[in-house]
C-alpha cells in the first residue's frame, strides 16, 4: 500500500498540466483505477482483513484526491503568474489621438468682447430673436413709413389672415434689447447684449443671420466722451494694439442723436490687415447718444437721464482679428474650416483677448 501511495503522490507532484492530472486520477481512483479495483476485492477478504484494509484504502483515496486538487490549484497559480509576467501594458505610453471639437470663432470673440466690457462694468443682457415690430422698430424711433424698415431687409413672421396685428420680425439688430433692458432695469444701466440678428442679404460680407453686440450705458451725465473712451479701451484690448486710432464720423441712426459711425485706422499692406497703422480706415460699428424718444419708450425720463449706445458686428471683428476672408464660411459647418479657424477649448480668453492658438 505504501508503494502505491508513493507512486501516485510523486506522479501528482510532477504532473505538468491538468490533462496529466486527469490521467493519474483515472489510473488511481477512476472506475477501473488501481485503488478502485482493490476496493472491489474487499468482498473476498476475511472479516478481519477487510476491517484493516477498508479504512486504509479509503484514507488513501482521500489523500490522492487532496493531492490532486492541491496540485491543480498550484498549476492554476503558476499559469496566472506566468500571464502576469508576460501579459502587461505600459500605462505611461501616450494615448491614442482623438479629434476634439473646437470653439467657433464667433463664440470665441463673443467671450473676448464680454470679458473686456465686463472689466469696464458692463453686464450681459439678452433678448428674443423673434421680436415684436414695436421693439425692433417703433420703440427705436423708426416709425412705419421710415425707410430704415425697408433698408434692413426684414424677415417677417407669418400671421393668420384674420389677425390684424403687425407681424413679428426676426430682429434686424440687437438694439431692441436696449428697450427691453431699460424697461426691466430702469436707469442707471450699463450693459452689452450679444446675439444673433437677421437680414435678407447674402454675399462675401453678408449672411442672412449674423451676430451683433449692443452696448448701452445710461446715467445722469454720460457723454460722447465716455463713449469714445470705452470704445478706445475696447479696441486696444481686443486687437491687442496700444496706439490705436479711431475716427468718429457723423452719421444718422433714428435711435441716436447725435450719431457716429466709428472707423479704425488700419493698413492692407501685402494683402494682410494690420490694425493701428497705415492710411486706411475700416468701419467697425455704429453709435451715438440715445435719442430721448428711445429713453421714453424704455420708460426712462430723458430729463433726468442720458447715455450712449453702440452696435458692433461680432462676425466682422472676428474676420478682422483672425484674418478670415469670407463671412459665409462661418456658417458652412465645414469641418476643415472649423479645425483651421476654431479654438481649443482651454484657450480661455484673457481680458486682453490674448489667445495662444
Ligand atoms: N442698430 C444699428 C445697426 O444695426 C447699430 C447701432 C446701435 C447704431 C446702437 C447706433 C446705436 O446698424
């Protein structure tokens, strides 16, 4: 019996894999295995012999079973250790490149403009893009017969035949936000209102939807001088030039009196635009002192308050600052264009608009 025991235990200890173990198991304690056959012979033994041999055989069978499962567990451990040794990856390797989205120049410039004016104490206001014709025109001193209504190539919203109210419009400028803000905040007030505006127009510098930023500052003694200072500060910060020169040209808007269009000194040497030098002038915005009738429409007493307003094309100044030649391309959703002119999401605009692309 000791012989048998030694033989199987050493065979188990040196088995190299699971199938070798299974072979040993069958040979020893399978149906026709050596120990099973010996157990069958118990019947032919005398009572005393059986009493001795029976428990021995059972104990041997148990021992072999235990040795088999111990060896099996050891083999599994070895296999796992081998995998841990050979299968690994380098977590310090650079990650696979994935394309990221970019910030659209309009969003970027809106952020820059907002940051610069916020530093001068302007808060941000918004208004609806579908606007009543009263807010878009009448309240801004543009009565029904005024040529400005036709000039603006307005999109009108459909009304039922039976509905006699004047149709709503897609706002043609951000100036109606002046009225809404005056009505809800009163005076004094200092705000900018960036957003989408709409006019039926389409060429290299016009798209039916574009972006403006409105500025409005009302207080007891605000003058054109304050307007001039604010705009100069803005242009310096936005275009990142110190010696910038602005030209205020007398103009006409129904909602400001006096009115001025503002040009910026620039040069087009070699086909590229340089702001702040040269002999050319480029118009960037309309402005003026808020008309008393407009203050009235906003429920502000023109005897007590006065202020300035301006309206600037966001897409326009984005084209200028980042050298984008065609306005229509802004809204084509062409991925190649967006990757070229777009900004990385972590390029947070600084107060000075200083962006590293
Ligand atoms: N609303 C004018 C436009 O769209 C711009 C403007 C705004 C002019 C405010 C004067 C004052 O052209």
